[in-house]
C-alpha cells in the first residue's frame, strides 16, 4: 500500500471518528438540529428508529465503525461509502446555511456545508480507490473475455478435427472388418 493511502485514510477518517463518538455519547446535543431531516426520513424508512436521538446515535455509530475500518484499511471502499451515506443527512441537518438570517452565521454554515461536500468528494474517491489492484468489475470482465477467447479456441479445434475425423470414420466404415 502506498504511503499516501497509509497516511490519508486515517486523516480522512479522523473527522468521522470524533464526530461519530460525540453523536453516540451525547445525541441530545445534536437531536434538535437533526430533527427537520430525521423525521421525514424515518417516516419513509420503517427500519429506522422513531426517536431522533436513536437515529443520531445510530448515525454516529456507523461513522465510528466505518471510520475505524477506513483508518485501518479494513474494507476501506465499503467503509468510505457507509460514511458518505451518513454524511449527506448530517450535512443537511447541521449546516442549513440557507435558513440562517444572521450574515456571519450564514457564512459560517456555508463554509461548514462546503467543507462537508469536500469531505464527501474525498470519500467518494476513497470508495473508488482500488489500492492499485484491479477492481472486481475489471477482474470479472477480464475473466469473461478470457472465457470467450478459450471458447472460441475450443470451437475452432472442434471444427478442424471433426472434418478429418468424419472422413476417417467414413473410410473405416467402408473397410472390411
């Protein structure tokens, strides 16, 4: 693994580890801000808990677990996708700059909103990073291409050997036993 990945993954994960731990430990601090985003989502997704504090705690737990996975390099691509999925509602709930009336508060929320969008971009890049190894899709495509090539070779061998074999069979059938 490259030095950039070894250093970059924990750095990228650090924000989600600290924020996720805070959400798991003190969900009541975040729940009032998260309420406008959590309620419409919980109404549509029955698998989520009904209480906002529980959803905030669940969101934080996903960030902690996936952050640890990303930081340690254990299944970093699914971990980055999981964090990205939690970052969208977190950003929409926590940094609604369009609703702020105070210009300085609006500016601060806008900065945090776009910081989170930048983090989302980094997570999407990390989710696509194969670590210099071919992706599963490439390996599947490559294996299918090899299988097609081998099938074509077998087909040609069968065609070239069936003609002479059939001719030999006809000659043998005409010979006395």
